[in-house]
C-alpha cells in the first residue's frame, strides 16, 4: 500500500491498489463491482488508481461487495483468500 503526503505533511493512505488486488483475487470484474455499488466503471477505476478520495461508506460497501473485512483493505503485504 502506498502513502502520499498531503499539504500538511501527513501521510495519506493509498488503498486503491488493495481494492484492485482483492477484486481481482475474487474474480470480480470492475464493471460488476461498479454495478453493485451503483457507480460507473470510471469511478471504480479512479478509486483503484487513488485519483479520488474514498469515503468510509464506500469502503464498507466495497468490502461487502468483494466479501472481505474492511480492515483487510488497509493491510500491506500478500493477500490470503
């Protein structure tokens, strides 16, 4: 998981790659995740590429849609299905 400093110098979590990793491991297409969350594919792509900030509500919805705990999206390291 990457981090990026914001304007105040604090590290910001970048969890988009974890979302993509788990979505792929669960064999869920971006289109299917987008439909289940009532978002566009572009919106999912933007979240996975850390181009847009993600809300806690979105994190919860994504974790339910791909059937993993929210905490897993914050973990660094290898994925275990």
